[in-house]
């Protein structure tokens, strides 16, 4: 993988700074194994993440969250898939395989994977709901934007049980800030469950 280096002159010293590695088409290279902070509650802020704080539920969303009982409703106890956001919240590493036309994310947790076209195509017209949804990726400058819809209602957003409906719309933004970090931002939009969109941000290393 080609890396470019820049020289910055400081008093009495020379500082070498690695530039962002790039694919043959010039877009940032996200390939590699990445560690993430464990995010059991996407609403909270902490050392490794920033959440929105108190969420604004619809009546349906508030009742669904109130009724959540991990002993009864945590589907992961039955070895079912975690779903997209909960997979991204796991403390276990992910590995990204990326070309100029697509990206695949492999999750150590539950041994699942997610393939994302990144060539700018949209979503298919008729898509059956799935655990991970249907994703379409494209570039906003040097930021990869992944738009995902067509979820089933069988997962939670996080470990504490924040719910979602089949109207869930997830937007992820991957920005490689240097050769060792990816800034990750996820926006949750679900008008059946929440009165307004909200987001969570964190950094991968």
C-alpha cells in the first residue's frame, strides 16, 4: 500500500506525518483490522463516544423500550444476528475489505459480514427486510457515506434495548482522518420510534 509522507519544519526538528492511504481511484483506503469502543448505550456520551443524551420517543417507541426485558427479548441469546448498529457497537474488532467498487465489513462478533456497494448505485426497488438491511454507499469528498434501509423489526440498536421499527433508516459516515484512525458517525432515523433523527460518533483505531 502506497503511503506519502510530508515534512513539517519545527524549531530544531523535522516531523514526519503520514498521509491518508488511498485506493487507485484516489479515495481513502479503509482496508484493515479496526478496534472500536464498546457502545452498549448509543444515547450516552463517554470517553470513547458521543451520543445525543435523552432520546425523544414516539408513544410507540417509548412503550416498546419500557417493555424491553433482556431475559425475554434479547434475541442474541438464541444466536440470532445482532443487526447492523449492534454489530458496529460490539467491542470486538472488525475487518474491512475495500475495492474501488465495494466494501465488505467482517465482524468478529457472531461471525457475520456486510457487503456494501460503493459505486454510487441506489437501493433496489423491491427489497425484502433483513437483519442487516440493504446498503448503498457513495462518496462525499473523502468521506464514505453508507445509506441503509429495509430492516426487519427483530433487532435492537444497542445492548440496552433501544428499539427500532421497519422504518429504520441508518446513515453511516466513515472518514479516515490519518493513517491510524477512522472517524465514524451513525445517524438513526425512524419516525415510528423516535420523534427526530439522532446520531452517535466514535473513533476506530
